[in-house]
C-alpha cells in the first residue's frame, strides 16, 4: 500500500503505451507498456525513459499515449449480494 504522507500531491500513476517500428521490418509496429509513479504535467520519469529508448533501441518511436490515475491508492473492495456461475 502506498504511503500518501511521503508522496507529493502532483505524482500520479502514469501508464504509457509506446508504439515503435520494428528494426527488421519498419512497416510493422510493436507495442510496449510502461508504468510508474510520475509527476504531472511534465512527466520527468517518462521523458527520461523515452530519451534512453531513443539512445539505445533500434526501433524508431511512432507514438506515445499517456493515461494517468488521479488517486494512486488501490480501490476499496465492495462485496456483492449477487452470485452467478459461468460454464
């Protein structure tokens, strides 16, 4: 569980879907998912990762989609009164 007292307010759970061209077949795209706690709106950890990617990987970046979660705490569980069986 995350300790909110040590995490600044501007940090959010950040997920990035990175599409890149395969080095051996540039017409094909491959997907990579990156996730970390990062500071919004400038995303320093993601930008650092993308800079490393461009320096060390053969595959040229195509696009990056970013999604953030406002509250990084895990959701609270709620129990249901319904029960069903799948076969």
